[in-house]
C-alpha cells in the first residue's frame, strides 16, 4: 500500500465506541464526527457504572447531549429499563437509531433536540427519570442551566442520581437538595455523581 493510500485510510478511519459491560459487552458501535462530540472514556465509564451498579437495574434514564451514546447505551446494556437520548445533530441521532437497531433494542427513544430547549418545555412522556447523564460539549457553560431545569421542571424522581462530566476547573451550582455522592478527576476531566434528596 502506498503512503498516500495509508494516510487516506488513517484519515477516514471510522469512530468506534465499545460497550464495556452488560449484555452487549465488547460490542463495537460507530459514531460520526460532530462538533463537541467527545465520548466518555472507557476508564471513566467503568468507574461510573461501578458507582451505579446498585441502582442501574430497571432505571429510567435520560442521556442529555448523547453524542456517541456511550452513557445511555452502556446503561441499557447493564439493565436499565429505558433511556431517552437527546442530541442536536441529525447525523448523530441517525447513527444512534442505527446502533439501537443493530443491538435489536426497543427500550430507547432518540430525540433530535437542543437539550436546554427540550428541558425548558418541561414535557416528557417518560419522566420522571431515575438517572440523568449530563455530559455537554466543553467550554459552553451548559451544566448549571441543565441542573436548574431538571429540578424546576420536575424531571427527576425522588432519589434520582445525576451524573455530570465537565472540563477540569469548571464551577457550577446544583439545586440545594442535590447531595454530592461521588466525585473524581481523570486528566482534564472532572466527573460527579449527585443524589436528589426529598
């Protein structure tokens, strides 16, 4: 193979996500390039789902800023009852639907929506949610608004868990009745798990 052919092959290499646990463990799924799309690393996902192991079964999940689907699909693989995946990109959402079809999974709904606008409407047939993933594109200051809307628009079940993944050093406030349950850092990423109190 010529050097040009090798470079072309390298440049067109498809993005792949690997499910790391549960019924689809080891399955590799595709995801497209999209601005701000940054799949949660295997290492962070392993830690997060160890934290969630006691509560993931039969949970009703919301994956805001779904992107590759790394968090929402991992939750389904590990026994979540249902997941609503939200992303603004039609290309990303089309791939998520394709991946769900490939996995023969009918327990998820994919919505092509702006997460903030969708939360602001306060309407969802699936709410309240037991588990929410907030992993927005970095450097866009979206976390705090999401947290406030989840609480004020009654998206959360009592005792719900809320996972937040941000760039290191980002400052944000959560509602007073959210208790920090776990937190950790990995490289330039900080991640937190909150528990909604009664």
